[in-house]
C-alpha cells in the first residue's frame, strides 16, 4: 500500500499543510499522528506562532489527538497568559525586575491555573479560532471560524461564536456512541485504508451497519482470546 507517513513534515505537494507533531519541540505539547496545521505562510512554525505564552515550567499542557485539521490563524493561549486576579491590581510588577521583583511573589506562582488544553481526535478547527486555557474539545467536534473557546465542547457537536457555544449535534446519540466506541483513529494504517470508503460514506445507515458488524467481530475476537 502507498500510505501517507505520519513522520513527514509536509505530507503533500502543496506544502501548506504540516503534520505538526514533527515540528513541535516543547515538552508540554503532545500531538497525535496525522494532525495537521494549514497555513500559506509557514505552517511549520506552528509552535512559535500559534501556541502563545507557553512556559513549560508553569505545568500546563497542550494535548491534541490524531487526525485533527487546524486551519490558518488558530491560536492556543496557554496559562501563563493570565494575570493575577486575587489582589486589587492585576499588573505583573515582578516581571520587570529590580525592587518591583524583590517586593512581589514570583510571577508564575500568582497566576490562576485553568489546567490543560485538550483537543480530541478528528476535530476540525476553523480559521482564526482562539482557544483559552483549560478548554477541552471532544472527539469529532467542529469549531466554526473565528470562534473563541472559553468552555468545553462535547464530542461530535458543532460549536461557534464568541464565546463559542454548541449549535447542534452532528449525529444522533446512537451514531455518536458508535463512533466513540469504534475509535477509528486508532486503526492500524492498513486497516484504516480499507475502512476509508465507509468512513467517508454519507450514507449513515450503511456506516452504522458496517460499524456494528466490526464491533461485534472485535468483541468476538476478545472473547476467543480470553
């Protein structure tokens, strides 16, 4: 099989899409196979231009799953972008040194902690979205262009706006549950290639029958291996 490699930087001839796991170096950023960022200028500079205020010593992480499509201009705002909220002033005196630094606690220790940004698998994020600290986006979600993400987005929903809110479910509960159990993004590459006709089939009834058969077969194999 002539399968795309997840270990190349530019997976096609256009060189605007970058498999970003291969260019990100920060120890607190984790990105799954085949997730790409698309940018006409320099998609390989994703970490420098799109993950803002990232100081790994602060302790928060950016975790992005497999097969995500991230459009140009999307920004991930990490926790150190925040300011102290617990006192009468939010001004970061300590970062400017001298007596100001001597008379104030260390800057990072004062910041509110929102937690990790976690993006699931097969998530499509539209152009110029802004994702704030602590936000979780579930598998299969779609985020409209120029949305500001301040809260969690459930799996297989379409969300958008400022602040972003869920607009509708992509599928009914049965299909959503089936997809979350199937986890097609974890298929071995050869198996995935064979499954593509069904994964890209707009006939959801045909997909449902196929997925149910596959899961039954998977369950039978597990039982026989016990």
